[in-house]
């Protein structure tokens, strides 16, 4: 961090080559897990002078708003900012090919060994673990919404209509996403009024 | 051939609707690939989701495993088609959005939209808990008896992982490996 702060604001070096972009994201996508990835991308991209911190943070915000895995979207943004659409393609391939190959190996092992009783037990245990992770994730995300009871009601309703009544995803996003957006809009308007003198 | 087109279409739709990093698409994916097309079973769906969380990269890469099973004649092609469907549409949107972004960046709507859609995504994650649980067979835990105390292990493991995920710095793959080890020891039958 201190290195970044000490660097002059115009520390941008020559943009990376397509191969460099692909290699950078291949290295990150095949070694970093979950939350660590955003930090590693930031380190690579900002430290190597591909873009400045503000540009990176813009990209992170965009990657989170749009559909798709945040990490993949962020990689594409970084590729595109430095080398245009070819850069975006290089970043996409770098970020998606290694996980694809790794999961293919996992799939081959799965079809070969899933019926072995020891592997079967391990898979059952691991599945229970993934269930626990999903529960933990759901609790954490809900906790972030706790200060607004309308949002809690919205998320509970969504969970019920999807879980029990299998409401299609598009409809869920239009109805519950729509109500959420209207609610957020009215809230920001009210906040604006209060802030006015 | 038609199976491959169905795969491509199914995952492309999920890709475009994958707001919130794709966290919310699990129930819809289950509805399509387990209930409608029956490409995989409940147990396989949950196990593939688990493998997706275990390996590096986005969790939704487990679409490849569903494609692998859905296309028995050409499993690798099925895996590729499903992955292309899962990742390419959202990525194309990302590339296209770059131009509009310059205007959208400073607009108050950016925060309103991403915060407003939040509760729906969280609700979808809760629904995913239910979806994922369908692929886990919990043994009857009651009444508790000395000779079948191992029946409690799945319940305890679930609770342990959920709490450890929130309260410790252990990463998702490590927790899945711990749970897998407990499974090898106590959940073989």
C-alpha cells in the first residue's frame, strides 16, 4: 500500500501486451480463491501501472453492478481499459480457461471415483460443507440489510416465493428488484430533502 | 445436437440474469437442469456446486460439470458449451457497458439500482440454501442414541461451517475440505 501511495500520480507505464494480460489473469484465476481475488487483481493492475487507483475502483463498481462473476467482469474491464476489445478477450480467456481446465479434471475424477464409498462419504461431507457456506453467506448478506425493515420483508418474501413456489428468476428480478429500486429511490429523495436547508 | 443448443440457451439466460455476481441464479439453474431437463440429479447438482466452490475461479464454473453430464456422447463438448453459455453473454455485456459507463458512473442511479436489487439477491441466496439442501441426505437425528451418534455429524458440520465462515478467516475451500474429511470418516454409508 505504501508503495502505491508514494508513487507519483502519473506513474503509468506502457500498457501490457495481450499475452501479459492473459498470463496475469490466468495466474490469479488459477491460484486465488474467493475474496482474495479482488485484492490480487488490484495489486497486479495498480502496482504494474496499468491504470490508477480511481480507474480501478470505477471498474470494480461496474463489475459488481452488471451480471456475471465479479472477478471475471473486473478482469475484462482491466483488459479493455489497457488494450481495448482484444485486451478484454485476452483477460476473459486468462480468467476463464484455467478454472475450466481445473474443473474438467475434477469432473473426470468425479465420474471415475464417485461410487467409491470413501469418495462418496467425502462428497457427502463436502456437500454439507457447501450448504453451511451458503447459510453463512445468506446470514452475512441479510445482516447488511438489517437497518431497513422493508428490505428484510422484501428478502424474506423473495426467499419464500422462490423456495416454495419456484417463481422464475426474471420475474423475481423485475418484481422484487423493481420494488427494491423504487424503495431505494424514494429513500434517497427523502434523504435529499432532509439534507436541504 | 439439440441437447447442446438447450445447454447453450439455458446457461446464456442464467448468465444475463446473473446479477449480484451470479449468487442468485442457483434456484433457477436447479429448476432447469434438475427438474425440467433432468440432466443431473439433486445430489449431483449439490456436489457440482460444492466442487465449484472448492476450485479456484467463479463458483458458476460448475456449469461445465452439468454440461459434461448432459452430453454423454461428447462430454467435453457439453462442458465447453455450458461454460461458454455461462460466461460469454455476461462478459459481452461488460464489454459493451464500458461506453455507457462514463455517463452512468456519476449518476445517483448507480447506487440506487445496486442497493435496490440487494434484497432480492439476498432472498435468492436464502432460496439457494433450500435448493442446495435437496441434494444432501440428512439421516434421522432423533432420538439420539449412543450407537448412531454419527447421524448427528452432518448437522454439526453444517452449523460448524456456517459459523466458521462468518467468524473465522478460514477460506471456503478449506472449510469444504474439512467437511469432506469429516464425511470420509463419518458419512460413508
